[in-house]
C-alpha cells in the first residue's frame, strides 16, 4: 500500500490540478486533508452546492482567551479540490488537523495563512537566485507557469529545501504529530488501497517521517475544555478577504487572476482581465485606445519571453499593462514587487489593475446550510419591526415602536453588520434631537457578518451587550472611548444588563488620569441619567454609578494639579462644569457630598500653586454651589495681565449666571481692565476674549449695557458688540503706533 504525500501552497491552481490528477489516478481509500478535524461529521454541509468562496468560521472563548478563526476555500484551493475529488472517487475524506480553536492556532486568525517568516532566509536566497522580487513572483515563475508533468518533483524539491532550513515551532510540532496519527490509522485501515495526504508543503517532510512509526488507532478529536464556549459555521467569503493586497497573508494575491487561471488557463486569464482593467479605467473616464491595448499585448508577451516563461504569468500581465497605460512617474513602487497592502500614493491606474486582479466575487451559501441562532433571531426581528427592506427609515424616538426599531438598528451597527447606516440622530446624552434617519441596503456580506457575530450571543440583544462589554474592557482608561461606549449602550437599550460592565467601568474610572476625558464621560452619563426617558436610561443604576465615580475622581485629580500661568485648559474646565451639574442635579439621589466638593473648591481657589484657570474655576464651583464667598475680592486677587483672562475663563465656565447677577464683579473688572496700559492690555486681550466667549450673544449684550450704565452713557449695547475689526489686531496696531511714537520722540522727530 502507498501513502502519497502532496505538499501544496494554499490557494494554488497548479497544486489543485496536481491533487485532482493524483486522486483521479489512484482512486484512494482515504483522502486526508489539512483542515479542522472537528467538522468531519459535518462534511455534507460543505458540499451542499455553495457558490465559492466560503469558509469555516470558528469562535472560541474561555476565561483566559477569545479566538476567532477562518478556514477559507475557493474553487482552486487544493484542499477543496481534495474534498470534492475524493468524494467523487469514492474515498473516505477526512480533515486531519487540530480544531481551529486549539491553542496551536492561538497566534493566527486564518488556518491557511502561510507563516512564511519561518523560512524567510531561504526565500530571500531563492528570490535572489531567480532574480525575482518576492515569494509570490518566485512561486509563479517556478510553479504556476511551468508544465504540469514535472510539477510534483519541483514541489517536493522546493518544500524539502524550505523545511530543511527552517525550524518548526511548538504549534507546528503539535499539529504535525496529530496529523501523522491520522495518516498511520488510515494506512492501517486501507489495507492494499492507496491513501492520499494533502497538506501545506511546509508540513509534508515532517508528516512523511512521523507517519512511518507510531500507534495506528484513529486519533480522538479534541473537545472544548470545560467552561469554554465555541462553535463552527460555514460563512460566505469574498475574494477581497482572500487577497494579500488587502491584508490577508494567504500567500497568493490577486484571487480573481488565479480563479481565471484555474478556469481558462493563462491566455484566457490574461485576455479576460485585460478587458476588466480597461473597463475599470474607462468607467473612471480614463481613455484607453486600441493602440494602447496592442502595445500592452506586445509588451506582456515580450516580458514573458524575456523572463523565460512559456505562458503569461501574473506579473507579466501587470508589468505589461503598466508600461503601456501609465505615462506618469510613479511615486510608489509597484505593489506586486513586495508583500503587503496597497499604500497611499499608489498610481490610480495601478490601483485599478490590482483591484481587477483581486476581483469582487462573494460566496453564497446553499439555503439549507445551518446557521447560528443569531441569524434566525435577527431575521425574525427585522421582519417583526418592518425593517426587512431597502431604503431610508425615519424614526421618532418618542414613539415606542420607533424606539424599538432604533434599538435593533443600533445593535446591528454595534455588531458591525453591513448595510445598516445611521445618517442622523442624537449625538450625545444631552442632545435634544428626537429623530433618527437610517439607510438600509442589502449588502452581500451581511449574512457572513451575522454568522460571525453569532459568536457573541444567540440573540441580537445578548450579542450586542457582549460586544459593548468587550469595548468597555478595551477602552481601559481612555475616557473618550468609554464615553462613546456608554452612549452606544444607551442607544442599544443595553443599560444595566451586565454586572461585569459595571465592574470594568468602576476600575477604568477609578484609575483614569485624564480630567478632560472624565468630564466627557460625566457629561454624557449625567445627561442620560437625568433626561433620557426616551431611551429608557433615566435614573439608570449603571449611569448613576458612573456619575458618582467620575465626580469623586475629577475632584481628586484637580486638587493635585500644579502649574504657573498658561492658556486655560478648556477640557479641564468642562470637567469641573460637569461636576458642578452633577452636584446640583444629582447630589440627593446619588448621595454626592456637596460639602466635600466645596471644601476641595475652596482649597484650590486659595492655592497659589494651582493654574489661574483652575483657581478661577474652583472659585466658581464653590460660588455656584452656594459656598459663602466675596467674588469682588476674589476678582481683585486675580489682578495682572498674565493671569486675569485665564482666571476669568475658569470663573465664567463655572459661575456664568452668578456673575451676571453680581454687578460688583463687572464693576471691578471694568476698573482693572481700564487700568491696563497699552502693552498690558495687549498681553491680557487673548485670554480675556476667550473668557468672555463663555457668554452667549444675548448675555454679552447685557454686559455691554452694564458698562454703558457705569459710565452714564446712552446708546445701543448691541452696537458695542459690532467692532470695526479684530480687537486683537486693533490692539496690536495701537501698540505698534505707541512704539513708533517713542522711537520718533527719542530721535527728536516727533
């Protein structure tokens, strides 16, 4: 009995042809394929009659790690051909690799992504010896455009060389030992009939050696550990996800090219894709003449002959098209001369070529394919709420039925389901907008996204809550991200669903050091806690906890801030303002201690080492909370052109309304500013302008009226707000005039 080991490169048409020929010639008893052994009992699902590409999606979660993985198949994948040709030949077909959730795959999200860093040195030498740019070009040169009659020998030589100079890691060793057990058992069971083993070429030498000796019992398929959750489902896949130019390190870029190479050979692939490139360029209003096409054909064939190719290779086609169609200087190297994604600055014609060879094919599952519970739950929800259509949807959040629709759409958005886009709606917890507009489209990748989202939960509510919990944990002490998660949680109607989220938020806020970020979270949470009966978050226990924690943390952090005169920190002042609002509106229900807050405010306002804006803000905080104070005296204490504007910015940010009702403050301010010389006024003016921007136009008019009254003048207060130019520019001009006059006087020329 003979065991035939075929080492392949994943997604190689030449390797797929070799696999098919071998199976058809040998008609083996067993065909063993590198693939997840835990789906052997469900191989019938793979052959229902899908439109490729498709993939086996696997999800896993335990207390220590979470893992998502894909095992993709397209028509020219050697593994897919082994499956279909094996079944057609009457063989027993088995996948023989460890399940995708196994720790051996912990560092990869795609089973068939070649980890070529293991043998980078030998690849570099081979590329140098053949004068090619990278492993993709080398593979085409050695395999895809060469005759099939010598293919098996060339592959054996190639992979023996690769494995002989590379070291296998622990994960490779574990996988190879497991796969070898399947080979031994199949060999013993087959008797005199052949066995065909199809694996990644890197594993072939080790499998041959390991299969020679050892137990012959069928290996057990590993079960999920106790407490772990996981599963596998078929999902539609796309050529875009297969293409290394878009980030998938499959080892084979340009899947549309290789699909056409598989279907119609190199000449058919070149001709068909040239038409696609030209169509793309003409759609972009770029003229391509018949002469250009003739030149491209001539250059392509000439390059193939020059490179010793008996037929056109992928890079022959691409280089010939570039030479014929691109007359500009290229800012970036051609993408196919290196590995990796398209970079910014790539010539648009070159990008169009790459897109054409990538293709836009998307797989489609047979209707009888099993799907996770989430798919059925979402389908039922969309039908029930009348959202199972394309078009624009306008929702009124004050209507209970529309609110339910809004929550479903937000949950889909949080899960990243394509074809669900919100065009407008409330943007924060205190946003008074009561209407949302959504655009719904039938995206061909929606089913795939829903199946993959099924890893998070069986229902839409559970899945969205799980993702929001993960985002909360990932936000850490980034208060900007945390605020966004909290608002999304409210929009999804997922508040107070998880004690775990509360624990994570408590830890995040308790260790945050970003005062401005904490202020944003506090403002969002307080707005939702106070007002949002529409979204169902008013008086939420989770939001109440967030408000309480943020107030405590902000007060603790600002009391430790030190620093001399500097531009006012508006984010920090906004955090103090949010703290004030919480103390005014939520102190009783949430048990916030106003006395503690006023004590902190008093200490900061009297601390000469604190920044001026923070001292002014602290005074304003105490004043707004009713702490006895002498505002006129406090303003006089902030005298000086370098600190007055910043101090006032803090005061106005926290106690704007109180300032307007205390006429003595404006009186003393008028005295202080009037007493500035030209130079001091110029120094103080930018910060003063920033400070008075806290007053809206109507309140500025009130202040202007007060200034007219102080001087016993009559006139339009509004006209004072309409200066003849930029006040800062006018002040600078006056200072310049004063300097010129001094110089003239010094020279006796005044």
